[in-house]
């Protein structure tokens, strides 16, 4: 499919002898925003790491932009147009905000330069105020903004955001959700992991729920909201 940016089939992923993903199918199409949900320990982060090449699956296939990527290093997956914002953020604490952003700047896979340094600062005015601060001097919310901004500087086709608002104050979390909406409007596909299903389904087209490494629901946000019994059973709301 021409507009299928990521396609994973039959993923079987382990940590040592621990069998985490059990035959997971997952895909991302151009322009869509997907919510990946499930309680802690259900395989969400493992799925993202399997897509990125950080934890190679023992069985199954992953294609990114039509190219097989199982066994390829994460930097090659990133070069195909996938930006990954990991849980824990992973910013460079000894570099300034400006340096963290500028170091990531590059055109996208189709030569697109939609997300410039100036646009990122317009989107994240709080970062504009802290350009000279080191990464370690930022609050948790500011670090999350910096990590997302840095990912956008690569002009990705797909942005993967693990634990979008984990541990953030409500005011900062609202700002992150606003930015997720802007990313969606800009045409970048995204995969968002977060525990707040109400906010997730407000910005997503489609949602996938994992339970013990298996997909138990895949459907539109409207379909998920219409089935409160699923939310209660699988997400514990």
C-alpha cells in the first residue's frame, strides 16, 4: 500500500526468556494519528522498540516506507523518516536547548523542511525563553517539549511518542496535547502512548489496545469511546 508508512506483522518479541509480544500486527498510514493503549507491562513500549530496531523481534516482519527493517540498527530506521520520543526523554543534558534543537535539524525523506528552528520555537514558546539553558536545567515538562521539538527538527514522516504526558503537571500536559493536535494538523503521522484515554482519543484517528502482548482492540476513536466496557476492562478507567 503506497501510503502505508509502517507495517508490522506477526511480531514475537522477547526479553531473554520472557515472551512479551505475541503475534502483534500493527500499521501506520500516512497522515493518521494512532493511540497505543494498555495497562503497564502489556507490551506498548516493547512494540515501539521493536518497530525502531531497539529490541529486534525473534519472529515477524517490520517494513518502514516499504523497506524491511528487522535486524537493521535504529539509526537506519530513523533515516527512513521515523522520529522516536522515548519514555524518559533522552535529551542531552550538557547541551543547551538551542544546541539540542540545531543538532537534529535535517530535511525529511522527501526533502521537506516544514519544521524549521523558527517554527519549533513558535510552537514551543517556553523553549524560546530558555535557549541558553542546559537540558538538565529544564523542568520535566520543558524537557518533554524539547524532545518533541528535537524530533520535529528531523522533519519526520512518523513521530512516535512514548508516555506523552507521564509525570507532568496538568497545565503542562494540556500544552503537550495541544502540540499533539498541531502535529496532526501538520500532516505528520504519529503514534501516541499515554494513560489518559480521553485525551488520546481526542487527537487520534485510530486506537490499538494491547493486553499481555496481544492486540485486543483495533478501531477508530469513536468506536472505542462507544464501548465503555472495553475501556473499563482493558484500561481500568
